[in-house]
C-alpha cells in the first residue's frame, strides 16, 4: 500500500487508490450488491406485511414493526463482531450472504403459503441477522484495502452509494411487484429477487484472498469461537471506553438516533392523519429530502474533517441539528422538508465520523466488536426513541414537547463531544484531533 501514502485526500484520492488496491473495488462491489439485496428484501417485506394501514394503524404497532426490523441488529451484533475478529472475514462475507439467500427463500415460501405475520417476521429476523454479519464485515475489513489518507472519502462514498443501492433495490422490488402482483404469490416472487443478488454478493466475496480483510491476528488467539462470542461485547465496550474519539463519535450518533426515532414516528402519524394517498406521498417526499442531505454529507464530511478535524465537525453538525430540530415546532410542510434535509446531512456526518474513528483509532483485533457496539447504540437508541414517542405522541402526531426534547438532546450531544473528545497525548494533537494524515507510519 506504500504507493498510496501520498494520494490526494478526498474522492479524487479514492478513485486513484482503486488502481493500487484491487481489493477496494471488490469490497465496493460486495457492498453495493449487499445493499441492493437489503433494498429488495425490505421493500418486498414492507409491501407484503409491514406498515399496512389495515394491520399497523396505531403508533405502538408502528414502533413494534420497527423494533422487529432493527433490534436483531443489536442482539446479533455482539456475535457478529466477535466472530469477525476470530474468523477470516472473507469467509464470513461469503457464508453470511449464502445463509441470507437461503433465509430470504424461506421467507418467500412462507409468504406464498399464506403464513401468519409472526412466522414471516421470524424469518425476517434471521435475514436481518445475516445482514448484520455482512455489514459489519465490510466495515471491519475496509482498512485492509483502503489507505488511511483516503478512508474518510472512502467511507463517504461507500455509505452514499450503499444508500443509493437500497433505493435501487426498492425500485427493483416495485417493478417485480408490478409484474407479479400484490397478492401472496406475487409478494413471494418479488421477495425471491433478493436471493439472486445475495448469491452474487457471496460470489464476489469469494474472490478475496485468504485473510485479505483480516483479522491480522485474532482477538484472544488460540481460544474457541464460543469464547470469542461470550466476551465479544465486553471487549468491544472496553475498547470504546479506551478511545475518547470513538466514545465521542458514538455519543453524537446516539443523540442523533434518539431524535431521528422520535421524528420518524411523528412523521408517520402525521402522514396517516393525512390519508392513505396524501400521507404516503408526504412521507416519501420527506424521506427524499433526508436522503438528499445524506448525499451531501458524502461531499461535505471529507472536506470538513480534513480542514477542521472530526471533533469540531461533530460539534458543529449537532448544533446545526438543534436549530433544524427546533424549527419543526411550526409543523409547516416546507420547513419540515428543509429540516429533514439538514437532519439527514448531520446524521450522516456523525455516522461517517464514527466509522472513521473505529477504523483508524481501534486495533484490528477488536474492530469488529467495536462496530457491534456502534450497531447497538445506533439501533437501540432509535427503537427506544420510537417507543418513547409512541407513548407520548398525540393522535395528530404534532408534539411540541418531543420537538423541544429533541433539540435539547442535540445540544447535550454537542457538549458531550466537546468534553469527551479530548486527546490522551496533546503533543500528538494533529493526529489525535482526528485530521487524516497521509503518513504511512500511521496506517
């Protein structure tokens, strides 16, 4: 990787680095096909079961549906992280995609047979569990194929393209649903589209060399996989506690996810009050603005981190988020869309800064386990906020109290980052302040 030591930072540097690291292009291909698989499966599942007004008509039911989709990531995350730091990550990516394809096929069979929602959702839990292994493996393996000086831009590009592929997957599902119909048989055939793409992702992962994605040395070498699983979350939490940059980034992510969870439920309830057609259209428009903000983050984050460092970038992002959140008290549709764009931007900035902190400030032996801690924070905060909002929200969804609470959370998050994100070694502040340096000795 020495040829990358003086690559130009940013997206241009990433593009140049592709020529020096073929593994980077392959990892991107696995990421994109995996995200398309998720998009197809989630859209097919939503169409068949979730968020149907006839089945999920109240806020508590919506919260339950979101919990079913997201909590498995947090429950399975510790296992995924531990095994990613114990087994060859190439094998994890291969077999997790194959298992995911099999489970998607079983879910399709259950839908075609008219199985109950409970049975179908149990299958969906297994699919999302396998997806957790894939996502964590991709993040933990990235530093092995991307040099440190382009890792911010690489994360930004990977995350942005990945989000785009989720939309592509949803579009594929919509086309398949139009072809095969909305009934059980049509929904099952739509779901099967995810099987094909998951197998393609597994085949691409097979092309990596043995241990090309790490771990260089397993966590607790010589111990069993069972031992790795039992201590995985503890080792991850200990590593997070020992890194102020990672702790600060996870604090920012947690604050944003709490606010985002409350806002999500408010939007869905307001949308339902508007009626099936207008409500769905309104939710889709707001979601589009949120995605637009996340897209802009891919351009803003590398530049901001390079110029002012991760700490200042996170603090500014959270304070801007507080301003955008408090503006929601108007419940004006135009203001809501603008705020959604800004919150999508700052949420993605926090996530990108968190990913980079874990990839450059955490040792390879426990990196997968630290990503598992992030998964837990990311999803438990979101689902917990949705559950809280479900209890407190009025029938029309317009809760000034929740908006004010969200604003306070952003301010608190910025203060936590300011206090926690303190370098252990001030004499190395240029690195500890999280500017990505083109210095091979730190790769």
